[in-house]
């Protein structure tokens, strides 16, 4: 019973840390997108960002970060050989590659499909270093689909504009960027929930 309470506390602490990570690092990275003209919000409140950006990024970080440990439990892969033992270095590497992919999407002066190719390679690097499982690959695909769908809807609603709009009004590098984010944040979430004290 005591172990169960400790486990439940880990999930709550992980959610809080992930929300803070999304509301700080995520917002800072989104600010880079705004500063470089990669995206624009229709009603910016401060620094070119709209008021709800920290809430959106905080919520997304929680969902992406907890998806991996939750999916491992739902599929019974918490202890099997398909689930890689994740070190703090592996989680940090996954997150660092996500930051690099985000910066590449903002700073590379290349056609958007070439930027998508670069971000896709970075996704494969993040997957290889911080996950490497079929489950992780499917989570990345699901995250890319949902995240891109949300941004397509925001774009269609007129609250967000992408400079490159070749993929249903958003940039074609967006799906691999979300997939890379799942690798980085999923690794951090797994580490926060599963790491032994």
C-alpha cells in the first residue's frame, strides 16, 4: 500500500514538472518561432505570444511526457525486454535533440520540405538514443497526428499562422517535430515516473 502511494505521488510530481517544463522551455522555443517569423499569433499579448500559449504547452508536455509510461503499463511492457532501461543521460539526450529540432525548424534557411527532412533525421536520432521501441515509434506517430491536427485547427480558426503552409495550412516539418518532442518528453516522463529513488 505504501509503495502504491509512492507510485501515485511520482505520477503527480512528474505531471507538475512536465507542466513547468512545457510552460517554460516550450514557451521559450515557441518564442524563437515567433521571433524568426516561422509562426505568428493573431492576438499576441506579450513577446509576440498569446496568453494561452503557456497553458497549451504545459498541457501538451504533460500529455506527451506521461504517454510513454502510461502506454508501457497499458501494454504490459514495463518489465519486458522491449522496454529499454532509460538513464538520466538518455532522457537528457532525447530532450536536447528535441530542442535542436525545434531550433532547426526556426533557424534553417532551407525550403520547408528540406527542413522537414532534417527534423525527421533528428527524430530518428532521438528515437534511437532515448527509446528505440516499436511502442515509442507508434506513440511518436500518434503525437505527430494529434499535434499537427491541433495546429491545423488553430490555423483554420485564424489564431495561428505558419510561414510555410504546404501541409493543410501548416509547415511540413511540424509532424516530425511533434514526433521528436514525443521522444524527448516521453523519455523525461518515463524517467520521472519509473526511475528508482
